[in-house]
């Protein structure tokens, strides 16, 4: 028998009457905050007290109601600590759907775990972590922490919106500071539908917001921090791992970095200097000298991470790298810089955000401790050559998609400078394919294909030469997933690091590629260069969209049909020239049994208003449809 409405109401009232926190019941969450939400931040209150250049206290009180299993990913029950970041208080309390306390967790219930990245051989980064497994949904967790730290170089930004599919009932962020420390802030993405309150004095600043509804992620959206509100904070007078600093702009910040973190690391053993000079010989060209030094470092060293105290920011001594033969990105880059300096070639230690989808650029108008990786820049005439010193396989001067097209900081003795790294255009990211295949009377395919990749497409492909044969075959089956029953018969790969060009020569066959119906065969002419991507359709698009990199694909394929067959129906070609890119494909009959398929696709890098999304979607839809257009041949 189903329970009556009255009995359900009685149960709810009973649950709300005995020892529970009424505010934590899901009944008190407005319906608007539950819509599209996997979790609701009931309250997120952060108060920061900066009492001196070397002392900061961070108190956090956060209440999160997890509505379903997907909301677990938004439940952060950990707090990092190290020798300069001490956790003075940490506790959590779990509540059921009606706000009744389930269990209270003290510090002893949190596991103390290492947060090393897997590459670190030295790391003092740790975290207290609560391994909580819910027994039912929804539930609520209240997490309260207090942190004492001497690292005032890092002040967490205020992000009133936690994540996609997470709504926020109330968020409060407050900072108290000594005026002489010069706290600066930067507000981003504040225009739009979101409303906030702000109070500011000479020694404090407070932000708050309420009832921020959950938002769904949309395909091709820009990074989270480029579309949602965020406030960045930094002190002009700060402390980093007990090293004090002062900087109001990037020039001053770069000089502080050089003087405090680099200047006393440059000594290289005389024996090594003599060895490198011997390798260089009579070479005078700075680029050629740099190539010799870069190769020497690649062959001599390997990458490991060092994350201990200031070692998380200051490179190992160059002489220690020389002796041990390993180092992290800071150490290997600085070692290369010091070797080049010894042979008269200037270069710059360069700070960058690497492989980070959400934060790519250093903020050119907001000098502070930023970045997560170090590369080397080599000034040559009026340009810069970029070197990835942690890689033992990347060619000299090749910058991949982990550090391309973003603001970086050049650290020079006289000061810092923000520069943009190399932008790979759609012309640079070029892939050219030329192939041929023939169809048998049974519909089987036998073919050959040559692919040449350049630019960032080179980086995508050249890793294949280090794969096992089995992994290579799996990769090709994935790339040519439109060809059923694909069997790769021959793989020949050629990596040219001087021209930064990767060539693949392939031979394969596929049983039953063409669909047989009586005396007819039906198959897609463009077998080797199909692109099936079509963006999702939205009734109402909310955000702009972005193609963060452009590329060009060109292909030419000769198709040979079996003797004794005639063409019953052949697809028409298509040409479209849009602001998003260019597409052209044509199917030309060159003999009674031979068809030439020529195709070119150009996708442009760009940031576009949401009003243009449907036009882009239709452009990609037309490409996918035409790429897969089929021919019908009949046995005479």
C-alpha cells in the first residue's frame, strides 16, 4: 500500500523535530537552486587575516548538500599542509537529507597523505583527507578549517560559482590586511546577470553573493575562469617560503625572482664547461651552439620533481644538476640557461602555465606569483626560440600545445617582461595525406596512405614511433574508425626533428568495406580523411564558444573500382567558405574505373558570440555529412 501524503508530511515534520540543524535540511533549499544541480553550496565563508608580511590566517566554513552521486566530485574534504602551512583546526560533520546529524569527524579521522605528483623524489606537500562514503542521497557535509601560513604570496581567488551543475545559496569572502602590505585585486567577468555585494576599506575587503543558480556546461565553451566571475588578490609586499619580496609590476617581480631565486644558482663545474666548449668547437652561430647544448642536456639529464619548501619555486643549484643528472622543470631549465651563459649565449628563465585548460595566461596586468612550469627562451634577432628542457624527445625549438599561445614571464637580471609564446596558425598546423585504394567485387578494400604532419599536428603524431606495434595498430583503428574490419599490414614512420615533420606510410585492407546488395556496392568515397564531429544542438545557447587552435587538413585519394562495374550514383562535391573556416571536397572521374577525391578543411582559431553557434554547428554538420557521402556502383 502506498503511503498517504499526510503520512509523508508527518514523517518529515518528525524528522525536523529531533536534534537536527533545520538550515541543513533539503527542504530549506529553494527549488531554483535544485534545478540542474548535482550539489548545492549552502554556505561558503572564507575569512583571511594578513597580520604581517609573513603571517596569514585562513578560516573556512563550507556547507555543501550533495543531491546525487554526480555531486560527489564537488565535495572537497581535504586541506593541504607543509612546514610553512599549518592546519590548526579541521573538522567535518555529516547530516542526512532532513538536517539530522549522522556523524562528527575530528582531526584524528582525517588521513594524512602525500600529495606528490608521482614524479617527485623530494616533496613535503601533504594533505589531511576525509574518506567519506555516503549511505544515501541527498546528504550534507559541513567542513570547518583554520590554516596558519607564512606564505603570503598566495591568496586564493574568490570564485562565487563553484563549478558547473553546482548552485550557491550564499558565499562570503573577507580579507583583513595591513595597509602597508598593499593588497591589490582584479575583478574579472563581473558584467552580466550575476549580482554581488562589496564592502571595502583601507584595511579590509568583503565580497558576498546569494542564490546563484546552477549552470550547465556547453560544448566548446571557453575556460571556466574566462566566463564566470572571479576576483584575484595579491600583496605587493609578500613572503614566499620565508623569502620576502616586493613588487608592484612584472618588471619588479621578475627582478625579485632573478635576485632571490636564480642569481646564486649559476655555478657550473669547470670540467663541464670545458667539455661543452669542446663539443661546440669553432661554431659561432648562437642557434647552432644552443642546439649542441640542448642535445647535451637531453642526453645527460632526466626529469624528476622537487617540491620541498622553497625548492617548489627555487631551482636546484646548477652544479648539483650537473652532478646528479636529474632535476625538475626549474632545475633543468636553469641548468641549460647556465650552460648557455658559460658559452656566451644569453637566454631567459621563463614562467608559464602549462597544460592547464582553465588557466592558460599569466595576467599581464596583475603581477603576482603565477604559473606552474618553467621553459627557456632564447633571443635570436627580433624573435624568441622556445625550449622545453624537461623533454628528452622534443626537437630543438619546438613548442607544443602545453605552452603555446599564452602570456609568459621572461625573468631577466634587469627585470621581468610579459611576452606571448608562439601562436601556431591554421597554416602551421598542417596535415597532408595522399593515398589510393581499390575495391574488390566483394567490397573488400586494399589501400596505401602517406600522411605528413606539421606544427602541433606533428606533436600529436610523432609519439607513435615510441609505441609498441600493438598500440600503433590500436591507434590507427581509432583514427580510421569509419573503416570496419581494418587490418594494418605495414607501418613505416619517419621523424625529422630538423624540419619538425612526421611522415607515416601505411598499407592496410578491410574486408567488407563496401556494403553489398545484389549486384550493387555502396561505400563512402572519402575513406581516409573523414571528420564526423558535429557540435551539440542547443535550443538556447548561453555562453560564447571558442576554437582555441586552428588547423588545416588536405588530402588526395585515388579510388579504383572493380572492372566490370559502372557508376550508378556519385556524390556531388561541396565548397563552403565561412568565418569559422573553409571546406571543399570534390569527386572527379578520371577514368571509367578511377575516381579522384580531393579535400581541404581549414578550421580557424577564434572566439565567437553565442549568436553564431548555430551557424558553426551547421558548418560542421555539412562537413560530416559530405565526408561520409557514398557512391553506388553496379556490376554491368
